[in-house]
C-alpha cells in the first residue's frame, strides 16, 4: 500500500494521530500541499462511503471533519504564493427560514471546508433575502439549504424564487438536504440536487465547483 493510500485510509478510519503524522512526513518530503489536500479529500469521500455502508456513524463524520480542520491548519502555511494554488471555491450554506436545526448543516459545512471550500455559513432561520445577499456578495459556486421540518417546504421554494428574481439563478447550483428534504422537494422547488447524506452534498458540491 502506498503512502498516499495510507493517508486516505487513516482519514477514512478517523485515525487522527496517523493522519497528522503522515501529513507532516509528506510536507517534510517535499510533497505539495495541494497534492496532500487532494488525497485527504479522497479520504473524506471514503469516510462518507463507509457511513453510507453503515460501517461508521454520525459522530465519525463529525470527527472526520474536525480531523480535516487540523490538516488544513498544518497545510495553511504551505498554501500560499508560489504554489500556483487555484482560486478557492465558495459555498453558501444555511438552514431555511423558520427552521432552527443546524447539526446536519454543520456537518456539511465541516466537510466542505475540509475539501477546500470557503464556506459562508448563514446559520439557522435564514430568510430568502439573506441567501440572495450572500450570493451577491460572495458569488458562490454552490448554495446549500437545510431543513428538518416539513412545515418549511415553502421556505425552500421562496428562497429559490428569490434567487431567480434577483437574476442570480444561472450562476449558482442549489442543493437541499436534511430530514425533511427529498428528491421530490428538490424537483418541485427548482433545486438542482437533493443530498440524502452530508457526503452526497460534499460530492455534489465538489463536482459542481470542479474540485477533485
């Protein structure tokens, strides 16, 4: 098994000590921070696949996200000028208006940041106007909406409509997730994608933003 495979596997298995040791060894050996980050992203995808196969649980996803924060802290000094670093992709995330639940959203936010996104987290109970303002200001590749309550279906529709009315819809991909979300909700409200799990959201966002 190669060193690269070891790093991805360590991250997928939430082995914090091994992850950090391998990251530091790679940096000392002259491996680029971008290559290390790409391998860690593959490890996070594998962690998500393990979750989908019921080989691990929700706390493991959260721990994986925290591991990636530590990795990013190690890599940050090496992701500067002179490494031909591509522009960071941006995502806007929020729980829709009248819903105050955030654990699912927070997991997606952690995983997106681990994959190299700059995430603008709007929090909970976010009205359509705040989504619009964030899109206008940050020009994200992806917007994610979360909801736990079925009573908030209209909030999703209102947000998508507000984005349309502001003339911003063509330039952004919209994904929706959470316990109350579904493919049907995404289709009926004009969203581009429904993510059943945080990993689905991560994979879609990476694809939409061109992050490998």
